[in-house]
């Protein structure tokens, strides 16, 4: 039985490695485009030209060379808006992960390390958070307080920390009594030293996998909020907002929702492939 199992594990590792490489390539390309795209695209994403409304992209008849991906319903260059929208999606994903990670990792490490009453409080907080519907609460908060980039990040960050807390708590409980932690404790290390220098570095790889999943989820939730008109306010070209603005023209100019939709799909796919690759790599490391 060891032969087929070994072959299957080898194939899984190779497929995971290919997926990880593809994911890194996708995410890396989008990051580069977001950072330097404004130097490569001469058009301004906010400039309107009503005389050039809904011009098709380059693969369709009637396209214009200065607008390779066409224009939207207000004559704004779609390529420029797509590049600018990549910045917003990546910024929201990254800031949400930082915010939710700080909350979840802090609670999870404290609960897993101290146990007792502290752990009971952390478990209660996690249970309470899991009982809250993320989308409905986000819609209610943004609807009451108004749309805004900072508000969207804060709302998602305060609602997506539970996975960080669960993983951080479980992994901390696994290693809190290992030899190197006990040795540092016997050497007189303080609690803060144990948490920051001994615990966190040894659970960081597990938390990195969670971060990729949360980043993809945050980007999708932002797109959903923007599609409903409660996310990033116009004229900022969020990909979700671009889809929302183009839905009235989808039957006659389908590229206005197809282009940002494909971009959103590719970005989330790339992030998930990176997360799957990290998970497979960690599984292979633990099995050795």
C-alpha cells in the first residue's frame, strides 16, 4: 500500500507546486500592475468623454487604439479604471487582513497560552462572532454610516478575525508546553518574550495560510458591497462598483461587466492557489 500512497502524495505535491507557482505569478503580476500601471497606461481613470461612450475593447469591431479595453458608460478608459481598481482591491484585502489578523491572533494566542478563564473568554468571543452574519452586518453598518474606503476596511476587519483566532489558539495550545518554550520559561523569559519570540514565530506559517483565505474573502465581500452601492464610493473604480455600473448595459455591451468580473475572478483564484500551495507545503513539512 505504501507504493500507491507514495505515488499519490508525490502527484499531489507536484500539482500543488504548479498551482502555487501559478498563484504567485498571478498575484505578482497584479501587484506590479497596481503599483506601476499608471505609468504604463496614459489615460486617466476619472476623465469622462461622453462622445466616446461604451466603445468596445480591441477584439471587437469599432474599438479605438487609445482605449484597448474600451470605455464605460461615461466614456472613461476601462483599462485605466481596471488598473486603478486593482490597487483598491489589493489595499482592501491587505488592510483587512492586517486588522483582522491583529485582533484574531491576539485573542487566539492569549487563549491558547493561558487557558482557563482567558480561554473561556476567547471561545465565547469566537462563538459570538460566528453567530453574526457577516454580509448582513456589513450591509447594515455601511448603510447606516455611509460608504467609504476606510469604513469598508474597518467593518470587514472587525468581522473576519475568527479564523485567525481559531488557528492561533489551536496551534498555540499544541506548542505551549514543548521543550523550547519550557526551556525559555525556565531561563527566566517573561510572558511577553514567550509570546512574541517563541510562540508567534512558530505559528506564523499556519497563520499565513489563513491570511490568504481571508484576503480573498475580503476582496469578494468588498466587491459584493460595492455592487450593492454600499462599498467604495464612486468615482473610485472598484471592480465591484464597475460591475454594478455596467449591469444596465450588460446585454448590449457585455464587456463592461465581463472585464472587471474576469479580473476579480483571476485575482481571487491566484490568492487561493497561493493559499493551497502553502497548505500543501506545510502538510508535507509536518509529515516528514
